[in-house]
């Protein structure tokens, strides 16, 4: 069965049906729940751990999500680092529109990370958000390194790290650290460091912006998920779907011409984009964006990178240069014509253009 043609996952059973791993390292500081999902008759077990991290404050918690075949899951092991404001949950449990589900249905043992930001409530007061002032990129990479050790304790085999956007930058940071011994990097539209936080004060960046504040963003996404043809809560648009499509296409932080999502060419379905965005965590630490590029590792490792092109040729070059810095001349970079940033995750052809090449690469790397 090709995972690209599988149906959506449906929750079918509870913890008793699952036989997930029992990591030894660090498990004492974690709580653990399980569930089973079904995809065309292939049972996928989902294990979730919530883990306390130093210094043990209210928001110093991360999560780990493991998704794999319940029986005979012996494929490669992949730890996925989400992008800015994102987390390790599965907002779209459909193989054609989620890399982790696609890979799990194909036998890969996939893990996803919830950053500390997932523990911060959307309505957290300003005083509570001060804790985020200490959350640097290095702290996030420390968490990723701890998570990698946790994954190794649960699943034997070489460990690959995948990352989207800023998660890709964290993946490069992790690979720069001595002693990680990663089997390879799967880079989804990301580059090495050098990010710049948007203008404004405060330690936390709001996922809502001046054009679409958080409450209005939440309402618009809810409307599009329910029915893109609903009346738009944003003035000047025929319906909610048209409003979201325009806002994403014209996002100035991604060049204003489809760099965030190429909705004018229909690369991604606007309802799927809404589902993806609705799962975002509201707050992101400003200190984790303004980070210098890490030193290059002492040796190269296999790298497969994908680059959206709608953000422009300079972005594609950054993705390529980063991949080559870590993978050497053998690094593979696949440009995705017409893709915007989010299209890499949920595009209508992402299964063919991204997920299947990633699966084949993981199966073939030696």
C-alpha cells in the first residue's frame, strides 16, 4: 500500500492495544499516554510523553509524540522538529498532507517534539510571558538533544533529524554539537541560523499580527475550517476562504507574493492551511529567533533538503548553502517550483514532491 493514497487516520482504540517503546533515559520525569489509529487496515500506535525540563518552572515542559506501525515497526527512526509557533501534534491526520503520518504508514518510526511554547496558555498574562525571555535557541537545541537521547532509548537504530523552517535551523544546531552522531538531516524549507525577530517589544512574539490579531485570526481560521464559503469576518472579501488565501499570499514577512503560501495558484487547499495554522501555539520567544549560525560540524553527514521557490532565489540559495555546509557536495537539495513555505507541509502534491522522496531517501541512506 502506498501511504500517499491512504485514508485519514481514525482513532479506534485506547492504551491497551498499543505496545509502544519504554525509553529508559529520562522517562522518570515524564507522563505517558497511548492511543491507536487505523489507516486502511494498518494500525498505527501513537505514544505521547509530557516531560519536565530544567529549571522546572511552570512552562518548562516539552512533549514527545511517537507514531509508528503497531506491529513490525522496524524502519528508520526520525525525530521531527517543528517550525516557529508549531508543535508535535497532528492537526491533519492524513498521509497525503502530513509527512509524519505518511512516513509512519510506510514503516518509519516517527517522533515529533512539542517545544516549551506548547505549555504556555494563549491567554498568559504579560508577567508570565517574562519567562520566555530566557528561552534562547540554545535552550531549544538543549531540549532537542535531550529528546534525541530519549528517542534513542525507545527505538534502536540510526537517528535522523527532520526540521521545518526554524526547526530546520535547530536541526543544524544539533548536528553541530559533538557527540550527536546523527545519521542524517531531512530539511524542510529551512536554513542555518541568522534569523531576525520582528520589530516590537516584549519577550514573546504573538502568532497574531497587526493585520490579523490573535482573536481575529482564531475566528477566521475557525470559519475556514467549518466552510471556506462562510462570510468573511475580515472586511473586503467575498468569503472566509478568500480572506485567508489573500492574507497568506500577501504576507510581507515572506515577500508578499506567495512566499508563505501560494494560494493564488492553488498549491495548497485553503481549508488544510487553516487546519495547520489553527494548531499553532500563540507565543514564541523573541530570544530564540535572534540566534547566530552555529559552527560547522567537524564532519559532513547525509542531507536532503527541500526549498520553496515562491520566496525567491535568495531563499533557495540559503537553503542550498546550508545543506552543502553540512552535507558537502553530496547534499541533495530539491527546489519546489511554485511552492510557498507552508505548501511544503500540506500542498496538494506534497506527497509526491516531498514525502515520497523523503521516504525513499531514508530507506536508501547508508
